[in-house]
C-alpha cells in the first residue's frame, strides 16, 4: 500500500461536487503541509484551482480532528501528528474546459491539478488513486476512461489506480459517464477515443474517423520511430455546440470540439471532400498527438521540476508549440489526408494569421513565449496591434527553417533531422533542454550556421523571406488584400478588393455592427472608432448586419469619405470614415507552372504536385 492514497468520488452531480479523501501514512511529524497547483502544465495561466476547494478538514487515523491552517492561497498546514492523517474536502467542478473539472448529471471530468492536493516534501513518491462510484453514477451505469495505470479495477473502470509521483498523477485526466468508445490500432498500439457530450453517435462516420486517425497516428509513430514511447493512447473528446481546444498529456489528450466538426455518414452524399471543420478537428488530434514526443518528452528542463506554484519562464515555446503547429497540418499531408493543393492552401491560411497582425513587429516570438502568462494567455482587444503568437509565427519559423535547411543542403537534410536529433538525445533519454540549446541543435543537425536566422526571426521581429525561399521550390508566395473582413487568406477567385474598415466585425444583439478588434492605422482606427463601438449608420443608412455594411462599402472607393454614426457605451457619436487603401496581408501560395520564370530542373522538391 502506498504512503499516499487519494480517493475520489463523484458525490453530488446537482451541486457539482467531487468528494476527495487523501490519506498520508507517514506525514511530516513536525506538521504536514499540502498544496494545490496554481496552473496546469501545457496552459500558461495562473488559474488558482484552489478557489474551488470547499470544506477542507484534517483528522487522525482514529477520526480525531487536526487543525488545518491556510498558509497561502493554495497551501495548507496541518497540526503535527505522529501517525497516519486524513484530509477531506470537496471540489466544485463547473468548468467545461480541457484544463479544469466539470461534473453534472451527464458526466464527470477532472484534471488532477483541480482535485489532488500535493503532499509537500513527498511529491516524488508513488501514490494510489481510488476512483469510487457514487449511488448516482452506479444508477446511471457510468464508466471510467483514463490512462492512469491500473492496479485493480472493475469492468466499468472504477477501482484502484497508481501513479509514480505527483507530476505523473496530474498528467492523467479522468472522464466518467456513458461516453461512446471507439478503438483502433496504430503500429500495433491500442488507441481509444471516448466521446462525451450530446451527440447522435449513430450518424457519425466512424469508419472515416478511424481510418483518418489511424493514418495520422501511424505517420507520427513512424516519423519518430521505434521504440515507441507509449503502450496505449486515449483521445478524450468533449463535444459541444462550438468549442475548440486541446491539452496534451503523456499518453492521452483531452479535446473539446464542435459537434459540426465531426464527420457524418451523409456528408459523402453531397460532398466527397472532408469538411473544413473536420480537417480542423483532425489537425487538433494530430497536434496533441505530436506533443506525445514534442513537449511531453522532449521538454524544457524547467518543466521537469516545476512546482506549479509560480509561473515558469522559457523562450522555447516557439519550438514546442510552433513546430507542433507546423507539423500538425503537414502530417495530414504526409498521411494522404490533404493533397498538395489543399495543404498549400491550408498553409497560406496559417501564414495569413501572422501577416494580418501588425503586432508581429512589436514583439519577438521568443518574448511571446517568455511572457505568455500575461500576454498570449491574457489577450485583450489590442492583441493584433501588440503581440505575436508563438504558435502561428513559431510555425512560420519552423517552415522557414525547413525550407532553409532543404535549400542549403540540396534536400539532403530537413527539419525532420533536427526533430529526430532532439528525440534521440533528449526525448528518449528524458534529458531536459536548457535555454538556447534547441538553436544549437538546429545548427548541429543541419550543419548550417543559423545564428543570423534566429537573431532576425526568433529574437527579432523581421518577416521571414518567404518569397525567395518558396521560389526555390517552385511555389509563388504573394500577399493580397482581403476580399472581406472574414477572409482567412489562401486562394481566391475574386478579382476586386472592396474597401475594408480594418476591424473585426460582429453583429451585436442591438442589430448594430460591433467592432471587437481595431487595427492601428487603418480606416476605422484612424476615424476614431475603437473596440467595443457599435456602428449604427453609414451616411444615414442603418447598418443592421456585417453583410449590409460590407455590401455598402463595396459600392464605394478608396479615398471616399463616409459619415458614420456609432455608439460608444450608451453615447452617440459621429465621425467621418475616410476609406484608406486596404493593406496586402492575406497570403496566397501557388505552384508555379513549369513554363514560369524558375527552371523546373532547378526546383527543389518539397511538396510538389
Ligand atoms: Zn500545442
């Protein structure tokens, strides 16, 4: 029996309460202290999970109460006691995200960071976890889905599990309920997908989904090679109306996705191609699965010892999120899910997300990584003007590195060589990475001097030279204006580019057009409009929808002046919208025809047709 035993039960679905009992057989006789993480690995925001702990009590083995004193917001001290002690508390679980805990009459989900107190001074010790059914969960025939190592469980998965230490314990999220389970093998490894949430499961195209996921997982397993780091894998998927997100773990991932992003049996009747939403879902699966290697095993050294009390700071997220974002779509191409043209267009859209953001000239990717706690994870309405994303620009650095290495070595080497070196020397051995080490490994694995590259694009704010890089591979990189405010980039048949406001537009509940983000130095911003303003009329005509506003603007020309009435809070203002030229910030990538300027025989192979 472990020195540390957790026992958790889904106690009350209507009050959304888990009951947790923690028994410590050999506590610090001078007074044991306990703490709960303030953040969860993979999500860089102080979340103070302790705010959901209720009615924390301590007692001896015989039930004699012991006093518990809060020392800090997430840290408690129990009175000294020689023998075994028991801590009991409840956890309020009403956060339907991959980062917290959620429990109602339909299911229960938790991350260990939300529910399991760490035993200070004994975090390195193995522990046991008993997941105990409640009368409610029994009546509802709930089952358990988790990759926690099993010690002794019943057919439904309730019973005893174990974990090697505290950081391992919190890396196995647990789902309980009547989820739908699908299973497949990838390279001989058993994989499961558990779907939670209201879903018409009989309508889902399970064959398509299993076929696509098998191809994605096998492509990634074969990329990194044997021995494989996992013995099993679980995709735990929560399906809602419109959410999107994922969190990676060592042999599982918790995902949340929109119902409409799943593949449906009747989709084939109208459209042979996979829907954009489904491709997005597959990219999410590909992304989180890739983290099995890149960040869960190849990882910064400071992550390996993080106390999860204070933020940890690293420049390296450009690699862990950027490179993973680059590969997530490329894996779909390598697996034969996205053809050449679709992948290139997908890449153009990904690139557009960077080129649309003037904030990329205000913040380097390295700084975006370092300051993620206050900037990237706490984005406000000014984010497009002020910050850069280490996901999106990080993926452009990955792309730029891959093209540079391929071009300089005549395709003898690529970014894969860097990745595999990191895997062999760090991921597979468990050795953590120091700051700056990845950059030197990029140089060593490619045989190139990349100091200038990193200085300009990682630590500096320059745009990467994609026009010349792509030209060597027979691909044309062009920046064009937006066709409308929702234009996400890529190919367009449209030849005319109507004036744009330079703002993100949504319809408000008042039948007005609301500005959620306003770009500096574009028409709306220069006319004095700000985020939160609601446009009610242009030149005296009511603008009741984004469509109406865009149709109105399309009838006008750059240089026109348009009177504009708008509300800021409950105050009415009037201004004149001068229509400034629309910036070229949408990326378009096209394969050059053989007869075009570059000679075909000199083109290097990348993802050619
Ligand atoms: Zn990620």
